[in-house]
């Protein structure tokens, strides 16, 4: 019983430490509040349908991320129960792989390559520009939930450095001006 309480308290602490916590979600309004919830039945269905696959935990986590856009911290006990694992085992895998988002992403995810080739081709200047333009740092989501900025360490586009993925589209030879153009196109497409 004490261990269960400790795990719950740790989960709450982790939630409060995230860049967009439940408390800031409530302050930002009902739209963000709604986005911080997750569909327990959907996660349970995913877990039950894939639990017999080899490497089931990774397969399930990937599917949850693909379906929801994130892996809610609160689904760890559910996945542990379905897979007959400890909560610590599931949390360890989720927290080890940085690709699993613990919070819902913004509507536009921007993944900037920080590997050597991109850095040598102007990546540092590009990173500074993107951070200033969006008003966020790597691993953060803007308060209006429009953008999430993520660092990656190779997009496999080294011949066209620096590179980034903007809203699912790989963009090579990205300059600050081309980044601004890509954002303008995104804004125009949403109108």
C-alpha cells in the first residue's frame, strides 16, 4: 500500500514538473484542459490487441504514441497490468526513449536535427532563430499549443544539412528565412 502511494505521488510530481502541467492546463482554459485527458479505453484496447506480440511493450507504446500523439504518464499502471510487468519496468522504458512524449504535443511539431553535419552547416544559427521565433526551447510546447519543438540527432538527410521535420515534412538546406516561409505556409493552410 505504501509503495502504491509513493508511485502515485511520484507520478503527480512528474506531472507538475512537465513544461505544460495539469495546473497550467487549467489556467490556459478548457481547450487545453480537454487535450490533457486521454482515452483509457483506447489505450486498453491497443494494449490488449498487441500484448502477445514479441517485444509487446515497445509495440504498444509506439501505437499509443501514434494514435494519441503522446504516451500519458497515467497509462503506465494500465500497461503494467495488461502486460504483467511492474510499473517501474514500464516507466523505465517510457522514460528511456526520448521519442515517447509524456505530454500532448502542440498542433505543429518541429523536430530540428542537432547532429554534427547539421551543426557544421549552420544548425546552431538555425536553432537560435527557431527558438526565438517560437518563443520556446527544445522539449517545450508553446502556451497556445501551436508548436512543440524537439531536438533529434540525425534525420538521415546529412547531404542537405541543416535539416528539420516541420509538421511531418522533412525540409533540407533549412535557413532561418526558409523556416519562416514554412511557418507562413502552415499558417496560410490553416485558414
